[in-house]
């Protein structure tokens, strides 16, 4: 009926436009998609849905974040804001790990700095008081970025501390991921806004023109106080981490307090995210005006910024480099274990070389589908000699990797596609034998209290469970 009063050639024009759009979208996918499986799926979708396929590809398949990030680097709001990492003399790791250090330096673009102090904080009972105390002592500035920031429970303590800091004349900036702000009723955003505290939501708003960005979340957890003290790791600001009536039932996690030149790397990343969101550049005056953070210890450390922009795959390359460099042991502590095939191959290769590879995951996760997909991958890890342990008790959100008792990778990234390709993440590599020994001791204690996963147990799962887990594995690219 549409074409009854239209010229006879109208359907041909519409067909030509449809085919032209489909060909253009398919060509773009063939040229620019890194993963051939992703390119294949997009081409098939475009071919099957000549009108809807190209539109879906434009909305969800084209990576526009790269262009925005490049513009940001060129404005002066990126590397210059809070950036002094390049002014430090480069530090040198142990000779047997220099290859790994060189790799991370190449992918991160940041120098390995010396003179750092890195102190682990276990769970909300240790991390939250230390962070609140740092905010209470702030003289110049507080920069806080969190994936989740609730206004209830411990979140109210942070809101109060930030409000008091602002009343003292301290400059405060708070960045919360937009999904939490928009979809979670307990978000601290409105309360911070009501109190006059400068707060912004990362990557807003989710409207049809920007649906491609719905998956691109800021998963970083960064707190920088006066440009001299920094906190980062895996902890959000939310109730499950601290249960006052039953402290043993709180979620387990690991956060870190840092001093020294590496704090500059935390500040750089926050400054870029803040500029990207608000167009406000944070200069050296904001960070305290000091030439450089005072050295705080003997650890060598470097930040690793990663995300779906030009920093994509940095953490995946870091993990793969660490697995290939390992000679004695690899300890992986992660809440979500849904690795890429390349990482599975690297785990297997390390095990076949005689490296003791242990993976520690929670027995009960907070996202069942992710855990089902994780278990569908277990057999590929176990078949070459690596070991998996499931830790019982409260959910364990810890994110940590230790290689040969010397090298540590800590931060916000999980072993899944969402962290390694979709989310904006921040990790830190650390060379510190004493810290590695202490953290490895914690890992071994947790491993001793955990149940080993066996290939026999995986094979003995009922068929419906195997099918469920296998179906969940199909969603690995977005889990």
C-alpha cells in the first residue's frame, strides 16, 4: 500500500539504499572488527536484516569511544591534568622480570616509578576507615571515583566526610558511573548534589543516539587526596562490604593505600575521566601544587589504564605477558573467571611449562549466569594441569594476580570480557617482594580453606547443568 501512489522507481531506490547501507556496514565490520567471530556475526546479521542490521551495527557495533578519547588527549585536559608521572626517573625491576616490565611499559605508556608504599587493606573493616581518615585529613583536594556509591550504610559516612571536607575549603570532585546513578535508587548522586558537592555521572545519558555506549561503564575505583595519597582496588562504596551486626558475613575484597610517585598515575586517570565528563581541567593547584608526591617506600609501581578506547586490551596483554614470563608460580584471585580463549591458552601453556597455576574464585557468586559460564570453562583450565579452587562463605570480590612471589597486579579488572574489553578499568603493577610474600600468604590461606575443583566433578555434573552452563558460555563476550 505504501507504493500505490509512489513513482514506479521508488522501490528500486529504497532497495538500492538498503543494499548500499548493508554493504557499507558489512565492509566496516570486515575491516575494523578485531575479533573475526564478531565480524562474522555482524556480517550475518546485516545480511539477514538488510534494514535493521546496518542500523543495529551503527548503534552498537561502531567504536566511537576511541575518537572521543583522542580528542581528549589533544585538549590539554588529559595528560597535563594531574600528570607528573613522566617527570620521575625510571625504576628498574629485577632482571628476571624486565621483559614483563618492558611489555607493561609499552602497553601502558607510563614509566615504572620507584619510592612507593603500597599497603593492602582487607575488606571494608580496614579499607573504609583508612579512606575516611584520609578524607578527614585532606587540606587541598579530594578526588573520588567509584563504580557504585550508595547513600545508605557506609555511603552515608563518606557523604558526611566529603561534606565536611568541602566546608573546610577542600576542593572535592566525585565521579560515579551513570548506570548506578540512573538505575539504582540508593545512589549517593542526588544527596551529593543536594549538599553542593561537585559530582558527575560518567558516560551519561543513555539515549537512542548513544545506545552504543550503554555497555561502556567506568568500573574504576580511585581516591586521591591532596595529590599525595591514593587508594585503589576492587571495592565499591556499598553496604555488603560492611555488616556491623555480623562482620564475618560481609563481602571479602582487597583495596590498597598508596603513597609515592605512582599516585600521579591515579590522579592522571581521574583527571581524564573528570574532564571527559565535565570539560573541567584539574591543574596542579587542585592536586596541592607540589612538584611530585613524596616517596613513601621501596616498591616499584606503575598504573595501567584500560578501556574500550585507544587503551583497549592493555590489561589482557598484561595478563598474557605475566603468564608467559612466569617461571615458578601464578596466583589468580578473581570474583569472575570467564577468560578469553587466548588467556585460556596462556594458562595452559604456563602449566605445561611446569608453572604452578592456581585460580581462586568464590563458591557462590553474585551473578549466577556469570558463574555458570565460568564453570563451563573449567575443563579447559584443568586439562593442562592448572588448578581451580572455590572459596566458600561470603562472596569474595578480590582481584589480584601474583607471579613468582615478586610481581603483583592489583586493581579493578576481573578475568572476563566485560573488564578486558568493555569497561574502563584501572590496575597497578607492583614489584615488591615483601608485599608479594604477604599477599601470597593470604592467598594460600584462602586456598587452604577452599574446595579444589576436579575434572571428575565437572564431568559428573548432570546433563541439564552442563547444558545450562554451556548456554551461559555463549554470552561470554558480554559477561
